[in-house]
C-alpha cells in the first residue's frame, strides 16, 4: 500500500494532459474552420465585384472602348475594360442585312485592402441587330 502512494496524482496529471491535448486540437480545428470560412467569403465578395464591373461595361455598350473602375460597399473594388472585336455575325431569324456586333469585356475584382484576393471575369457579347448596307 505504501508503494502506491501518489499514484492518484500521476493518473490525474496524465488525464489532465490528455484533456489539454484534446482541447488544443479542438481549438486548432475551429480556428482552421474560421479561416476557411473567411477565405470563402472574401473569394465570393471578390467574384461579386468582378461581376459588378462586367455588368457595368455591358450596360455601357455599344460605345467602346470603355475603361472604368469602382468600389463597392463591402470595400471590394473592380477595374473593367470593354472593346469591340470587329466581328459582325449573322443570327438565325434575321435577314442578311442585319448583323450582330461582337464585344469583349474583362473585369478584375479585388478583395478588401487587408486581403490579397483577385478574380477575373471575361465575357464576349453580341449586340444587335445592327442594320448593314442598304435595304430595298
């Protein structure tokens, strides 16, 4: 009986060590989950900013070239460019005197200043019908 003196203390310290290790692991997992969630939110906000710039350029076509930038309420920003590709194409249901003009748009969204995030959206649009030549 005298040899087992203090064994309760050793067992208690071992259990305390195990519980501390489990607690540290749980905190690290929850911290990682919070980081992943934050990065996902920033990525979504950055993509939304890029799409906002693309929509702004689409709304201004046909006068091109167009270049602009802006900042959204959530501190994300975008820069956008639009240009005419010079191509005119036919479309089903329209006569040969009508063409559709092709335009390109590229918008780059940037995350809030404290984050390094960037997403780019590219679009090719058809505008028309545009009358071509003379009709008799």
